[in-house]
């Protein structure tokens, strides 16, 4: 049986978080945000002095304050001078296995929500995790809406095309939302997986196995390429600067294939040894992680920087090439999805998305384009499952109330007055109280 590379093993290992009480069932009452500046995210615009009316888990009405009647008894939230955007998505995240302690599960899911992440595409399934999805999506706990990949297809889990096809059918029958591809598959195994996935109607995405290659993965209909996996190899970016036309050629090919990308830019810079250890260990959000997890991450990065196999100058050059590729992809119309691979090395669930958004702007994307990758685009990706990702009547009531305009500064997404997840309103005071509890137990 083939062995997965050490880097992959590091990525597959999901960090441990601890404790919080299960949440109460979602509140189906009516809520009105009155006087808000609304970013509906259907296009680049701001609607001023609006009321957003929510009933149950749906947006019921959006319109000027003077034209939307707030029902008697509704929870009324004064949103004057504030901004409302749709909830964001972590499109390459991880959630705990269901045999983890209840505290572990509750805290992971709450950390996402506390930062405005109301949708998570979990990218490493575990047995019985579908029951967790049911509890999260029904509102039995404070959690994002979960869409989960099944157990990984990789060089250790698959041994031959027949087994690959059988695993596809089993995961489709079990009810997983998609298939997760890891390195190690042969081309024959990958093709058997892809053909069977199309036959039974289940999407697949993740890494690009080396033997498969990026172009073949695009040709076979891989729906998402995560981490920009395979692109730097295709571009021979480790040999020097990449020609502009080469970047545009593979970006156009990606768009024409209908493939989405989940860049996970910040994590990959960490894994390539770009940031200094002192920079990473100064992240204030590490207070929400167990001490042994932070120690493990610190040790791994210290060892990485000391390894003769890690060329930091090459890593920095590759990081710049990745940022240029992301900018070109945006210009060429590739569908980009926001994601960070949390919880992963120094990527704390929820908090890591703010760092990712900042780097996406540094790469050349506008704040509106960045927000689109975590709202409108995600709604389009999941349009066969639910309606969300914009602020309009009938959409799922996933909202973030902000103190300042995120189009002026993407950092304003962190200035949250509260989060609504499937119609349940969590004001900043409640979020801060829960975060303080988590930090006190670390």
C-alpha cells in the first residue's frame, strides 16, 4: 500500500479544541434589523437605511425603513450606521470527528460562527459525522450549516480502480455531500472515481494527485482544486518567475473547465516557511487553542525553518507567484471560493478567515471580490442544496452586522456587532462571553 507524504499527514491531522455547552435550539422568532446599510452581494452596491426582516431561518423582506413594517413583538435591532453582509463561508475547513468530546465539537463550531462563518464545507469525513451535520443544520447546537466530504480518497485508502468506484457508491449512498481527493491515487484509480462520481451524481474536489496532473483533473471534471494544488507544478514556478501569458492560459483553462478554486493562501505560506515563528506565535487568537496544540504548531514551524530541505527564498518566491496567479484568476473570471483549511497550523477556526481575506486583497482582489468569494459564489456553488449567500427575501438568514464598511477596508469584517446563523441572533456581548469561557479553559 502506498504511503502519503509527510506534508499531507500534517494537513490531515486536525487540531484539538476544547469545551462548551451544547446550544439551545434555534429561535424561530421574527427579528428586524432597522436602519442598516445593506450589502446584498448580488452586485457591488450598498443599500442605505434599510430594514432586513427575518422570520424563522429565512429573510422575509428587505427594503427602505419607511416601506417595511416591523411586526409587533419582533426583536428589533438598531442597525443605524452599521452594515449588514451575508454570513461568510469556510470552503475548506474541518470539523471534529463525532467520537471527540462534546466540548471539542461545540467549541470548533462556535469559533467558526463567532467570526461570522455561517457555512462550512468540511473536507475530511469521519464515521458517524453525518449525525453531527444533522444536529448542526437543525439548530440543535450553535454551528454553521455543514456540508461534508466523506472519508478521503488517497494512496492508503484506495487500492485499485474497482475499490475507488465502490467507495464512490458507498459514500453517495451514505449521504455525504462530496468526495475528498488527497494525493497518492493512480491515474486509473482517479479516473474510476471521477467516472463513477459523474454516474451517481456526487461532486468531488480537493488535491490533485501527482500521477493525475492538473490538466487531466480539469478534463475529468474535478469541481474544486483546493490550495491551488498542482498549479505551481504546472507553471514550473520553482524555476523562476512565471510568464504572464502562461498564468492566463491555465486560468482560462480552469474557467473553461468550470472548476472552482479554494486558494488557502495564508496556510500555504506557513507550510512553505515564509512567516517568522515570532509572527505566528503572536497571534492573539491562539488563546482559544489548547496549549499542547500551540506547542505542537510551534515545534513544527521551528523544525521547518531549521530544515535544510526548506528554502525560504524559494518559498517567498512561490508565495508571490501564488498571489499573482490568484489575481490573474480573478481577472479571467475563475470562480474563487474562500477557505483556510482551519483548524490547521496557526489557522484558528474563524479567525483565520480574516487573515486570508487580508492576503487576498494584498494579491490584488478588491474587498468586494473577496467578499463575493465567501458569499455569492458559495451560494452559487451550493444552489442545488439551499438558497443563501445574498441578502434577499427567501434566502437563508445568515447575516453579519458590522460597525464599519468592509468595502472601504476588508479589516472591517472583524468589527462585528453580532452574527445571525439560520435566523438565530448572537449579539457581540454573547459571543465575547462565550469566547472568554473558551479562553479561560485553555
